[in-house]
């Protein structure tokens, strides 16, 4: 029955997507164009040594999330090669890529070291991962595949189908890396504008933004609430949700010429959380005074 789809039910009951993004700063994307099961990563036919290596990496990095990606069913990006992409999301992004000849080569990768390293900002455009794992939830297949196709038509190099991202009640759902913006209830007609917005350093349609994956969910919700209450355009300050005082074009001014008080992009998650909570408290007091 159509009414049984969780995504349709959630929308009809006014469930808010705000503050529901998956929480994971580090991501490992492994190309696998085969049909995916309910537990796509755990059931992948890669051999025991690969799964042991992944288990070791996730033990070392508790916030590492592993996703399967593909251009399409039974479609390799580069036939004969396997693409692997490691991403650190957020204001100081890291993107590392490997091209492997076999899945048995995966254990030799130094994934934690790559993600903890530093280097120049990634020059490549955004990666748009659309969940299409119908074995996990039918909503993701029914509404995710048209969205994935729209991304592929608008920006083939950015478009990846992916396994379960979390929150299928907001399907179709997609993740933009490396900035880490998680969207829900997207439409095929949105996708060209979404890709263009992220190429220009902006968010697309705050009503469809679930949050930033490198932030705890309460902080995601607070950031989005503040931005909507202030009536700001959906810009993405600091290239990673810095949410500090804006300057021209909605930027926070955290570049090399910024003053020490305003250079907040690289500060700890705890300090950003306190800063956001303090701002929310001021807004609340102001509202009561009015």
C-alpha cells in the first residue's frame, strides 16, 4: 500500500528533517556495482581479510562510516579498477583516492593515517551520494533512484549511488561530500541546482537540509534553527558550517586576514557547540523580552 511507505507517512505527519543527519566525520567509499543486500557492507563478497581490515579501521576510528558506491548497477567507473575514496567531512576536509586492481588490495591501504593527515583543500567538485538501497528500505529505491539519475544527468562526475545512509523516512536522501551536508525529501528537479549551489559554496534549500554529518545532532538542529530564524540565505560559511557572524556574501570572514576573535573555523567541536548554545540562549531571551 502506498500509505505504508515510511517516507510518505513522515512527510504527511509533518516530521521535521532538521537535526537528523547521520553522525560521522570520516567516510570510506568503496566501489561495488553488484546488487546490494540489506547489510550491504557486511555481506559484500570481498573475502575475510578485507572485512578484518575494515573492522580494524572502524575500531581505530569510531566515527568512520563505510559506504558502498557505484555509478549504476553492474557499471564500473573504470572497468577493471575499483575506486576507493576516503573523506574527512567538515571545515578542514580531506579527500584521498585509490584505484585498486582487486578487493584483496584493500587491507594494504592506510586509511586512518590518510584521514588524519593534512594537506591542501580538495580541488575536485562535490561528491553527491544518493541512497538507492531498496533492500534496506523500499523508499530508497522508489524515490532515490530517480534522484540519483537526475544527479547523473546534471553532473556525471559527481553522481554516485550509495548504500544505506540512515534516515530512510526522509527518502530520497543524499549526502554531499566533503562538506558533509545531508539532505532529505529531495526531488529530481532539485538536483542540478543542488550541485550548482555546492560548487559555489552554498547550501540548497534549508527546508531539505537534515544537518552536517560532522556535527552532533543537537548542534545540527541548533545551527539550522538559528539560520532560519535569522532569515539568512542558505549559504555555507567557512566551507563547513562554521556558523559564525557573516560578512559579505554570507561568509564569516575566517580567511587569513581575519582577526583572531573571528577565526573560528578550526576550533574544536566542543567550542562550536558552546558558541551555538550561547547564541540560541540569547535568541530565546530576546524572544521572551519581545
